[in-house]
C-alpha cells in the first residue's frame, strides 16, 4: 500500500475508537475501511456520506489511523482538505461530526454544507 496516495482528512482518536468498535460490533471484516464521500444534495448543496467499505479503487486516497483506514475518492478530497472527523457524545447528539474549513455555510440540520 506504499504506492497509495494519502488525503488531508484527520480522524480523532475517539472517532477512530468508536468506528472500530462499531465495525467490530457489526461483525465486519477486520480490513473494512471508513469511506467518506461528498455528494450533491442536502439543503445547502453538498452532503457527507460515511460508510464502511471493503472496496478500494485505483485512484482512492487512503490514510491509516492506527489500524483504521479512511478512504476518500479524489473528487471528494478536494472538498475535504483540512477536515477533521470527530465523535460527539452529548445529550443532544451522538455520532460522527465533520469540521470542514472549506464549508462556507451549512443548513440547520447540520448534515449538508456549501
């Protein structure tokens, strides 16, 4: 995998641990990766899609976070430079969050951006 290009997304330790635990609880293969994509949609223009993925395309960008690989396609990587994936666990919300310095705005629901 040394020939694989990397991306500029960061995954916090807590997010890594929670995703690994979730994948394990779901009985997913040890080599499953967390894929993040940026797609057209949502009320602000773009939305994030995060999901487990066993596939790896030739042009995918991969970064390893102590045993959890995060995969980003090249098109999405342009929107995610400097983004940080974290895990929020509050009384109001529990789940992954994305702090993206490239987003100029977001909708009230917090799941889409522009």
